[in-house]
C-alpha cells in the first residue's frame, strides 16, 4: 500500500537497514534510487531488506547522482550480483520527459525480469501501452510520480497503479513556516484508481549532493492534522540562530527544544513514535548526533506515522 521513495544516500540507507524488520511487518515497499557509486552502504541495506524478505523496487537507471550517466555497474554488482538469488523485489525502469520510447522497448527485449515502471514526466502513454502489449514484459507495477494526469494513467487501467506525490517544499531552513500541509494521498489514492500511494518522506524530490553551511537548523516532523480532515501536515522546528554559520550543536538544541515543547503540549497532534522518543532522549542527554542522523530520525518518524494511520501495527 505505501511506497516511500528514497535516494540511496548514507542515512536513507541506514534508516532502511535499521527499519527492515518493521518494513517487512507493515508490508511497505520502498522505492530506492541509488545515487552513489560506492555500493557498500547499498549492499548492507539490501542485505537487511532481503534477510527480512522485504519487497522493494530498485531503480536500474537512476536520474541523479554518481550513476545517472553509467548505471552498468549497478546491474553487474547489485541486480545480477547481490540480488541474483532474491525474488521478492522488482527492477525499476524510470521514464522521464526526456526518455525516448525505444528506451522502454529495448529494456523489455533485453531484460526478462520483474519490472516496475516509474512514470516521471514521460508523456507518450499510448505508445508505451502499445509497446507493453506487443512485448509482454513482466510488469510488476506502474508508479506515477507527482502530477501525472488521469488521462495519462488511464492508458494503464487494469494494472496495479501507485501514485507518488512530493508533499515537501524545500526552502532555506530559516524560511520554513511553523506548519504547512503535506499530503492527503493516503486518504484519496483509492478514489484515483490506485492500489497504493507514496511520497519522498521529509526529504522532497529535489536532489542535492551534499549541503552548505547550516545558517539555521530545521527538524521536520509530520503529523495528522485533525483540523484538515486528518490530512498529513508537517511541522518545521527552526533554531533561533539563523544567520551564523557555526555552532550547529547549539542550533540543533534550540530546534530540538521547540520539538520537545510541542510533543509535551496537551494539545499535541504529534504521534509518539520510536523516533520521537529518541528525539526526547537526545534532549534529555543534551546530545547532538549530527544533521544526517537528525534527518534519519525524521524519516523514521514519517514511516512510523504512516504505519500508525493506515492501521498496521507500528
């Protein structure tokens, strides 16, 4: 039902590795876009996912990062290597606005493997449906990214269709509002003729390879907004210091104090996930774990929140 979309960066992969038992229990299906040519973290994450028999999608033609121009090593090292004996995953073929139709046709003729098509701006739905009909590939699912039209998705009626929408608006940290809408898709995907939904968690679709100095520290926490018909919204807890480019630990402490205050408020709508409990423990200890770890906890919280609201055991 839930298909979280993750880039294969360090802390995304650590989160997947640690959450694999829960991901398997909840039946979530991560979509992983590898972005690093160093496959060691990816292999460790995959080892944990396969150990717990998780379903997942591994994109074979990443559009960003180290592998965007030459994904061949991903096939030899991972798909035909680490995953050669594993059957509970599918290869993701990403089709963008710049993808010619023959990319799909060539892929289907060359690879006899369960495939999930990632529709990310590709427009020739009629042509693609014809190619699929003529070549009869082993299509696992169709994942439609962001604002694909109903008319485009109609070409693939009768298949398992998943809609993934980016609910996170990236800004400079000091410019985030206290709260803003995130997504109502978990409540509406079935009405759109889909069997599942997804998002980019709290990372957003925009890909950035590394980051500059943190003028402000922001902790992003999703929650269910009862005032908005139980749609998911997102809180941004921002440090008071926003302009100096050092003392990140102190800025994290300021943002964390605001999160803790919100969690402990009598009117709080923040779900007390395991990740939130760890945030509270960090505050109690006065410990700064690094911004990558903070992002990992926010992503973990989002997974736990979705598990809670779709009525699986969190």
